[in-house]
C-alpha cells in the first residue's frame, strides 16, 4: 500500500507504526463513511490524513461523491479495518484503543489548500497564499468539482473545512464558501482563525448550515496571541468573537494548541472561554515539520522542563464543564 501514499504525506506515514495490530476490540466505520481530501485531491479514509495517509483515489476524477468509498483501495482498507487488523492505522493517535470510532453519517474533511493569512510557527515557516499559477488553478479545479459533487449528494453529510489552512482566507475555498447550496442534508463544521468571519460570513449562502464553528486562537491574552499566531491581531480577533457571539446560534469552540510559548496563557484562555460561554478544546502540539526544534516546544515530552507544570495545569481544569481535552 506504500505506493498509494502521496509523496507529501510520506513523513506522516513514517511517524507511526504501519503493521497489523493485535488486541483491539473496538470498531471503526470510518473507511465506509469518512474522507479527508488533500491539496492534490487525494482521498484518505480517515478524519486525519496523517493517521491513515493512503489515497483511495482523487476527487477530481469522480462524478459522484460516493465513489470515494468504492475504489479497490477503499475496499482493501475497509476489509482490513472491519477485521480489526488496523494494519495501516495510527491506532495510538486516533483513539480506537479507547473507544469505537463511528460516524452515523458521511463526513468529509476538506483540506484542498493550505493558504492562510497567518504564519503560526507551530504550523508553517512562512505565510502561504496561492492566488495564481498552475498550483492555484489545479486546486481550484478540485474545489469546483467538489462543490458539484456535494450539491448532488443526497445523503446526510457533514463537511469539515479546513485542517491545513483558513477557508475564509483562501481564494481556492471561495467556490465552497459561495457556491455550495444550503440544503438540509448538509451540515458544516468550519475551522478558522476567526479573523475574517465578520467580513465574509454574511456572503456565504450556506451560513445556516454551519452547525459548528471552531476558532483557533492558542492564547488568552494579546502578547501571547500575537507571538504564537504570527500576523494576527488580538483586537481584530476580539471584534470577530463579539460578532460570532451576537450573530451565530451554532456551537462555537475556541481551540488551544498547548506548547512551550503559551502554557502560561492557559488561565487567560479559560477566562476567555467563560466570558463568551463558548467551548474550549485543548490539545498537544503536533510535529508538522515546521519547527526545527520540535522537542523543545513539546511540553508533553516527559523530559521537558515544563512537563510537570503542564500536567498540573491540565489536572486543574480537567473537570471544567466548558473544556475538552483532546489526546491529552
């Protein structure tokens, strides 16, 4: 199956054990229901393309959305996971060892462009924003075809945008933002840095389909925010959070990637969550190869000088009713 791993995901493939596992009794139906679509149109049958970076095919070659789960590669992955081998799965990251991974409806994570108006050090080395050229045109073709497939899909569908960029800052996402039909079978979960919500959301025809709004902020105060969210403005963020509070009835979650540079800001983050009565999602930093010294930023490394302080702080908030801790 190694030949089905997109070249740019080989790093992620090698991060985890890719051999058959034993002793797992929980059930996963993701290869029948879930797809993560990347910048080349590759469809990975998991919520995170790094956890199962094997492409079942390319979205630009399909005429129906359901073809994602009908290819020969898809059937091989389905058989392997149905038999609880989890041969190519990163079972220590995805949660299958702890509980069933079940989706009641189809789910696609749309990651077709990494363009963003920020350059957060934990994510990338420089700002990325594709607005012209072959790469832009190829990705726009992917997005345009995806809109067509979504608009023709009749079954219940949840769409996640986006795991690798900001859908509101990307011109490639504009067809998805502006041309998706607001049908009742579609629900949207949008992940954004929140800085363009006030400017663009009123133009989105399917705004009422946005049921979950995840806003990555990684801080609870201005100084920390403008360090870890490079290019962001705290004042603009707060203005947009006020806009969301007054104009959205969906579930809102503020996301916090815990790392060396923001552990001290966690208390203020919790206060911010409480102020808006939003949910808070706290998770460990992951290695996306953007940090040359990842180990020094990973406060979950037991050898890190802030490890115990981090654990103590997490334990302090573990029972907080508005907070959710992911993979911690």
